[in-house]
C-alpha cells in the first residue's frame, strides 16, 4: 500500500513566503534630506553664477549707472572731461567715487560712449574693492547706502568677497549632497536605486523652481510699482537672478524626471526577463 505525502507537508517545502519589505521613517528622512539639499545646491549654484566677475560687473554697472546718474553727470561735465583728458589729468565727476584717467581717443565716442566706459570701470572697481570704500566717503550720495539695507543684501553682494562666500557655500552644499545621494541610492534595490535618486532630485528641483517663480513674480510686481529708478534697477536684478534660479532648478528637475523614467523602464525590463 503506497503512502502519500500530506499536502500540508508539500506547502512547507521551500520555507514560508517572505514578508513584504517595510519602509521605515529613516528611509523617507534620507529622501527628504536629499531633496532639501538639492534645493540648496540649486540656490548656491545660482549664487556662484551671479557673483562670477563678468555677470556681477554687468549687474553692478546697471546699478551704479542709475545710482550715480553717470549719463547726466557726463553730459553736464562734458567740457571739463574733454579738457582734462586732453591734458592727461584725472577726471572728476563730482559724486562719482572713482578717479578715472581717460584719453582723448576714448572720448571720441561722445557722452554715451564715455558713460559706458566710466560705468564699466566703476563696476570693476566696485567688484574688486566692494562697497565699504564708498561708506567711508562723507559726500552726498554715499550716505545713501546706510539708509537702504536692501542694497547691501542684493547688489552689495555682487563683489569678489560675495563670490568667495558663494563658492564656499556651493562646495559645502555639494559635500552634503554627495553622501546623501549615495544614501538615497542605498535605500533601494535594482532599478529602485535610480528611482529614489531621481525622485529626490526631482522634488528638490521642483521646490527650487517654485521658489524662483514666486521670487520672480514678486520682484516683477515691485519693479512695476516702484517710482524710484534705483529700486527699479535693484528689483530688475532680482528678476534676472530669479530667472537664473528657475533655469537651474528646471535642469535639476528634468534630470530627476529622466532618472525616474530610466528606472521605470529598467524595472519593466527586469520583470520581463
């Protein structure tokens, strides 16, 4: 008489089915931190780009041209400027906190060309030396800076010193991002590794994107409502910087979305194999 194996015994062969993997709070904390640091990276990258010499000097030129009324000063003092340039003497534009030495040939372009040249040289001087030198000047318009804190937090940061701070902040943020990104990758298996990293990048990029859009809209509204030419120029700089942040954040968000797409395709391929 044959002996049959009970059905229950057959079910026990191979062990019990594995329990589904639970995702703890630490898992989501790593993803959230990676997304937050990604947002900070977008901000510090933007700050480093804005404080780069060429970009900063362009923005400083716009502000200083309005602040010191360079165009009007050149027109009013044009005869004195041409006479001083012909004699090889230092040029004096009253409130302009910079001694210039222009040749007669450099004044051949007329008042507009001279104003452009003076603006460029003033912007370079401000970028290299900062605005502290202006605060030491007891004359007229230089007292304006102590009454306007918004200036020191915007155009006042577009200097070589601001560049150094921006680069340090960027290095610190990248040093924080790399281990967090590796930790995010370690949270999953297979295609999920790329998926988690892409999701963190996408979330951080979207957060920075929203911040840039909100800031750009706010600065644009302030620019349209302001009657002060200097404030209009400062708010315009805010719009430009916000636009740059939007672009950087968009690149990061698109990169995150691309990684998520790659992870989804890879997961489908793994299932079919």
